C-alpha cells in the first residue's frame, strides 16, 4: 500500500467525536488559565490542607493543584517535597521498578519539530528491526537483568499494528541464561509506546498480552501543539491524540499511561493538562492513568527547536513538577527516564517517582550493536548500566524491583486503582520487590551490589515479618516465605 493511502485510513473521526461533551474537549484552556490565576498567593494553611488531602490518597481538584503550582515560599516547597516522598512510600512502599526501552523502528511519517525521527530529518539513518534483530536486542537486555520492556515505535505503515504484534511476539519468545547462575529467564511484561490507534487495532494489541499502553499528549496547549506538529501530518490532529487512551479503555486495555513533553509550553499549564486528563479518565472509566511521564526535551539530531526551547524547564522547576504530580494523582506511578542526568534523577526519585529505566540505549539495534548508531531519537543524560544505578538506589535506602505481578495476577484497571488508593498494593509491591530483587542478586549482581543488596533485603524481610499489616495476614506471609525459599533453592519467577 502507498504511504499516502495508508495515512488516509488511520484517523477515524467517529472515534473522536463520541468522546466530546457538547462538542467540547475535557481540556479548556480558559478554565486552566483561570484556575492558575485564581490559585496565586495561596495561604500556608490552605497548602497544608491540600497536602493532608493528598496524603489520604485522594486525587486533587484542579484548584488544589493550581494552588500548589503557585507556592513561592521555600519552606512550603520543602513541605511539599517531604510529603511527596511520604505519599509515595504509603502507596507504593519504597521500591523503584526498573525497565528498559526497546526502540524498534525510527521510520516516521510525522514531523514533530523536537524529534530526531521526524520524516524531514535527512541526517537520521532509518532502520526497522526484523524479528530476529528484536530477539537479539531482547537477549542483550535480558543479560543486564531486566524483566520489563517498553517497546517504542515511530508512526509508519511498515511499523503498524502487524509489525508491532510480530515484534512483541518475538520478545516473548526469547529465553536466555542469566550470566551468574545460568538460570533460564525471559521478558515478563512488554509495555508499548506508540502513536494513537483505532479501537480495532487496540483490540488486536490487547490480544498480544501487553502491559501498559502509553501515549504522551506532548503539549495540552492547542496553539503550541499545532506549531510543533504540522497540520498536514497525522500527529497534527490534536483530538485524535487526546482521546487515544479513551479508545484504549474502550478496547479493553485498561492499563494506560499519559505524559507531557516539557519545554514546549508553560510547565504549570501542562501539569494542569495532565490532571484534567486524569480526571476525565477517572470520570468515564473509574480508572486513572497507571503512570504519568514528564520527559524534558533533550537535543535531537537536526532539530533546532530541541536546542532552543521556548519554555525551558529549570532543574528546580522540574522537581516542583514531579512533587506536584505526586500529590495531585497519588495512585499514578511516576516515571523518570534516562533523559535526565544521574544527579537530578537521584533527587527526583526522592520526590515520589516509582519507575526508572537503566542501561538505556535508544539507537535502533543499540543494545546488541547490530545496526548503525546514527538512529537515535534524542540524546540521553544517563547511560549508566543497570547494576550501577541499582547500587545508587540501594545506597538511598530504596529496594530495586523487577515486579510484573500486577499485570499477571489481574491487578490492573479498577482493581489496582482500588488497591492503590487503600494502600494495599504497596504491600504487594514490597513482597514482589523482595522476590524479584532476590533473583537479581543471584543471577546478575556484581560483588559490590550483592553486598549492598543483601543488607537491604535483610531489612525488608524483617519489616515483612514485623509490620502489623503482615502480622494480621499470616497466610500471605506464609505464601511469601514459600516463594522466597523457592528462589533460594534455585526456582525462579515467583510472585504474589
Ligand atoms: N511515535 C510515537 C508517538 O509520537 O506517540 C512514539 C513516540 S516517541 C518515539 C516517544 C516520546 O519521546 C514522544 O512521545 C515524545 O514525548 C518524546 N520525545 C520526542 N523527542 C524528544 C526529545 N528531543 N527529547 C525528549 N523526548 C522526546
Ligand atoms: Fe514520529 Fe513520534 Fe518522533 Fe513525532 S515523536 S516524529 S510521531 S516518532
């Protein structure tokens, strides 16, 4: 099929219109601007009330998020930062989940001004992985110790739904022996970051057994959106993208992830956009986003915009973004990626992030070096290996986790949201964090990581045997002890 014919069939207007309310979107710029304006000069007492509400694990109202965004006193920001970590520990315990991105193709029909993959970027070498190459990449990622992948695709007929399904299957087929123990291992959950799709395609994606489907709106501000996404491209359609995750929900994919790309427009506006997106998903489906991402633009090949940002976000404001999102949507996981430098990642992990990537390579074929490296989408700030990042996390007192139990035990959608808001899921996070990190220590860890890791595991085990929540649930603890002992005697892939 010719690319131009394929393009004509991608966007289904009827799968946009049905989500409008009285012809309008859930993003109303006038309302957002008004809320931000009205939230100026919040009293300390009001901010403390908002913090208390967030700590009771309730999604904030727009005026409350707007008030947080308007805080100016250093002292109050410190209170917000402290509350963000407290809330994260309450909902998700002290684990950090690790994943690796797998870039499958950089062919793209769009022309997003900030992205190295855009069609008009002649400096980019184009590549699309074959199933065999996908398998080679998967083996390399498995050799690092990862169990969770996010597969990333440009938007192109050659990387459309059939290709995605073929690539996902290729990943799930790979079995590899762990370097330290020789135990068989495999990728246990594949998440997807791909362009908006029709409900029919999303239903097919669901059948492949993916975890989370992620689409970033990039910017919620319409005028900025059309400046950076030319109108004559598929991505130029703001509304097709705005309802991408509503369609996913309707296709039965109840585990969705939102995000905004920071640097294009005012950060306060984008945080409000993410909140309104969350509220609309919660209102319609009873389930908010599983995760929220907040990538900052980094330099991309051939993109002037990426090096001269109209709304550059400083490190200090970036920390505010993370903390305000943490308090605004207590049940959502927050993802900090290798776009950021190690020092800043270290700081924001302590503001309530729940997931991060490591040993990240974003060139097509970048893990196994099969294909030329001039294929990256943007530059990354943290190329460190998984083992190095794990050491750092351990020194900060967090436990690294490779848990994929939620997806595999049916704890997704409404079920997981209920468990998160009642602070029950965090208990499972703790148990599964220990089980999966136990495996990592045996199968992959360096000597130094083992030393640090054993101490953290010992601390976690004593908490599991002493915390009142667990003392009241002897059956759960017995099951956990059994799973843990299974791993000690050489079994693998134990989870609760
Ligand atoms: N083509 C799909 C789409 O547009 O939805 C997949 C997305 S792209 C490969 C993944 C994400 O990378 C984009 O949604 C965007 O937010 C982010 N991104 C693009 N260019 C970037 C840059 N220069 N720096 C940081 N992030 C960038
Ligand atoms: Fe293509 Fe996505 Fe990059 Fe835009 S952000 S050019 S759609 S890969």
